[in-house]
C-alpha cells in the first residue's frame, strides 16, 4: 500500500491494483498535485506487474471535476505552456484493463477520467455530467470526444451544451456505463470483475483491450485485420494451448502468461 497527499494505491496478490482518488473534502477535485501523483502511481502500477487496475474515489464522489479554485486565475499562457491536463491521458494509455468503480459524482474531468476506463461500474446513486459550459469552458480531457463515441452525437451534445447531469440508470441506458449496482457494492463488484479478468491470460486480456480500442481509431477493414493478426499471434503462446486443453479436459484453466 502506498499513499500520497491525494491518492491511495494497493496491489494485491491476485494482480489487482486499486487506486483511490483521495481528496474527499473537495469531492476529489483534480488538482495539479493529484495529476502529478496520478502519473507516478500509474508508473508504480505498471512496475508492480498488476494485471488489472480498479480506479475509484474516496467519500461521496468519484471526482467532481478539475479543481475550480486552482484553475480560476490561470491564464492561456499557463495552460498552454505547461500543456495542462495532458498527463491524465496516461490512464487511457495503460495497457492493462482498467475498471472505474463510480461512487457519487463523476463530473467534468471526473466523468472524463471515468470514460478513460475500459469498464465502468456505477453505484445506483452515481451521477455523471460535463458541467464545464456553466464555468465558461468546455471539457478538456476527452469529454467532447469519448462521450460522443460512447453515447453518440445527440446525447453528447445534450449533455455538453446543457451541462445537465444523468443518474446511473440513465447512464446505463445511454451506454455510458455497463453495470449499475447498489452504492455499497460498487467497489466490491469492480474488484470481483477485476479478479476475474486477472485470472485470464494477461496477453489475451491486453490484446482484447487493444483491439476494442482500435475500433475508435480506424476503419472497419483495418480493424478487422488488426484483430485477426492479434488472434493469430495468441497461438504463439502456451496460454492458448492451456485454455483449450483445460476446456477439453473439463477443468479450470491455469494461465501462466506463458
Ligand atoms: C474545487 C470543489 C469542486 C471542484 C466540489 N468542490 N467540486 N472544489 N473544484 N470541481 C468542493 C466545494 O467547493 C466544497 O468545498 C466541497 O467540495 C463540497 O462541495 P459542495 O458544493 O459543498 O457539495 P454539494 O452541495 O453536495 O454539491 C456537489 C456538486 C458541486 C454538485 C458536485 O460541488 C459542484 O457542482 N461541483 C463542481 C462541479 C463542476 O463544475 N465540475 C467541473 C469542473 S471543470 P468547501 O470548502 O466549500 O466545503 C472541469 C474541467 C475538465 O472538470 C478539464 C479536465 C480535468
């Protein structure tokens, strides 16, 4: 377990890392310290050999967005010279599967970080939104892009141009999250899913993630070719033989990442 000013990180023996945004008094508002510590924590996750990452927030929010108090007096020069916010994108670049366990508010940058996760599980009381329009700005870490790809132009425009919030049930209906569970169960549900994925072949899980994400980046024919090449590649590894042999032997597979 390691803690910094704004985050808590644990990695368990099953290969599941749990990273908690931990500024509950400010509803886990994302400030520069947190961004720097987040970047370092992701490096720790990678170095630890963790196979799946669960990301959640302490208290009554996943994250209520970028820290407005910190941002208010920033100038264009400050923002552009420091390429402010770019480091958050490192979450999307992580090769292992990531699961967002969304408790409470996921607003602005909080919603955007949630959308960088591969699987999103929400507590029934969670709410999502891109309220930046009310602050005189727009989403800055993927809201206009990832939300549009996830829920389509009509819903994305509605949410981004009005700043309205959607509850967990609506988030499920429009395809923003894949599961809604009681609030008290959200972290445990995410950890169960994480342990399940961590028990599969790590190579297969990473390949599946890379192929699904490719769908947003390329044409169908290129994506299909990319997928087929990965499919062929997995036959280079012992885990494919083990997975299929275990099925035929009617026993659980013992994947070794070999
Ligand atoms: C700084 C924040 C904050 C934020 C909440 N707080 N959100 N501080 N930045 N984004 C602080 C409040 O000031 C308050 O501090 C404490 O957290 C509790 O919040 P309350 O407002 O008292 O709670 P509540 O009445 O329950 O309202 C919850 C809320 C509201 C609806 C989530 O806090 C809210 O609207 N927050 C701002 C949401 C937002 O606009 N997010 C977008 C930010 S811009 P004190 O000290 O008073 O107790 C953004 C840009 C994205 O994200 C760019 C990429 C990162």
